[in-house]
C-alpha cells in the first residue's frame, strides 16, 4: 500500500523506524527487534539503508518480512551517493521484485575519505537524481524524501535548502520526513516557510526519543539539531542513570508528539532505533490520544 493513501488527517498515527544489522551475525537479533515493533501495528515502518553497500541487502529482507508477516506497510530507504547508475538500477529492480511500494530516496552522507575530485565522475550527486531514476524506472513507487527543519548541515542558508527541497518534490516526492528536532517551534517555523515556498506534500515530523546519556552527543553531532535548555537539564540530571534517562527521554518525546498533534500534525515518525520497548512505551503513553 502506498503511504500517501494511509496518512491520517483526523487522528494521530505513529510510524516507527528501524535499521538493518551492520554485520551478518546481528541479523537474527535485529530481525526479532523489528518484528516486536511490527506487532505494535504502527501505521508504517521505515527501514534505513546502510550507505555504501555492505549489509544493505537486509533493508529489503526486513521490509519484506514486516510487510508479509505482520501486514505493516513499509518504507524502504535507498541512498545513491557514490553509487553507479548500474548499481542503483539493480537495487530498484530488487525492490520491485520484493514488492516494495514505498521508497525513501536519499543522497546519503558523503564519506569523509572521498576527495572532491572523486566526485566528478559520479552518476548521482543529490537525492533528486535518484528520484529521477526511480521515476524513469517505470515502477509505480510512492517516493519520500528527507527534509531538515534546521537546514541540512551542508547548506549555506535555509532559503536555498528549501529551493532544493522543492526540486525534489517537483521531481516526484509525494511526502517528506523530517530530520529529528527537539524544539517543536523550529518545525512549525519550517512548515510555514515550506508552505510559503509552494511545497504542499505531507510533511512527517521525525521524533527521536533519547533514552541514554551517551546517545545525546552522537545524535546531535549527526543531525546538528538545536538542544533546548529544557532538554539539556534533563540530560544533566538523568544522563548517568540509565533507567531514569530512558523514562525521561520517552516522556520528552511523548510530550513533543502531543504538542505536534495539538497543533494539527497527525502523522508522526518515531526514530525507534530497533528498540521495541521504547516504541511500545511511547505508544502506550499516547493510547487514549491514538484512540
Ligand atoms: P539531498 O536532498 O541531495 O541534499 C543534500 C544537500 O545538497 C543539501 O544541503 C541540499 O540543500 C543540497 N542540494 C540538494 N539538491 C541540490 C542541487 N541540485 N544542487 C546543489 N545542492 C543541492 N542516510 C543513510 O545513509 N541511510 C538512510 O537510510 C537515511 N535515512 C534518512 C532519513 C531521514 C528522514 C533523514 C532526514 C536523513 C536520512 N539519512 C540517511 C541521512 C541523509 O542521507 C543525509 O542527511 C544526507 O547528507 C543528505 O541526504 P538527502 O537525501 O537529504 O540529500
């Protein structure tokens, strides 16, 4: 099923993100965790893609398994940076074969080991190139793209970032999922600007429950997200006490979701990071609101 057909306009709905194993030996553990999350029956589950190949084949294995065994619609991620056209076409063919309906088209992070001259011969430079390739493949995918309420770290300014975002939508993105943020006002501000720029597709905010103190620094470094004082105080207080930090992080994420819904956002994506207990706790905190 295409995700655009199931986005809710009236009630709150939650989707969860999982990631494939980084090693072959971890496959079974990851598969079990993703199945536990699927049993919560979220509106859909997204499965990330390990840029650069390696165990990337597991993205499709996991997405297919969740869809076929648990009936949960899935969104398979795909990155294109530094991949050849031939490799990308092969991946697209595999997606079609696996019955994937929804694809998250991403550029991927540029490996720091690559120098500028290496990039000249690439077939794909930006996510929009992948969206064009997906469209040209003739497959009837529902395509999603990434967006950044606090602008993409490589962008010079938000205006330009939003212009490029519009290009992705015009090329065929039917919805956008946002990078994590810890201050909802940044998301509301972003929504206002992108609607003003003529981007009308659904925007799904991405919420990351920070459940251990060590995760904070890494998550923020990767995303470049602003950390409000309220969140800093929470990490200062509970960061070294795992159970308390987990409870506080889940409560903070829950609070963000409630505020989003109260402000008219009905579809929220949770970066559940292969943690069924975290996904279940958020869902349970919202049980009466989810209805
Ligand atoms: P793009 O949309 O191509 O944008 C990248 C940069 O290039 C931006 O600064 C943009 O302004 C600029 N730009 C865009 N188009 C042009 C153009 N035509 N000319 C000049 N500049 C341009 N990474 C993974 O490896 N695997 C995943 O599964 C994954 N999932 C993600 C899911 C979400 C929701 C998000 C927000 C990110 C995800 N990422 C993932 C990380 C993502 O790959 C990185 O953030 C990457 O650096 C940018 O990808 P993009 O698709 O947003 O790139």
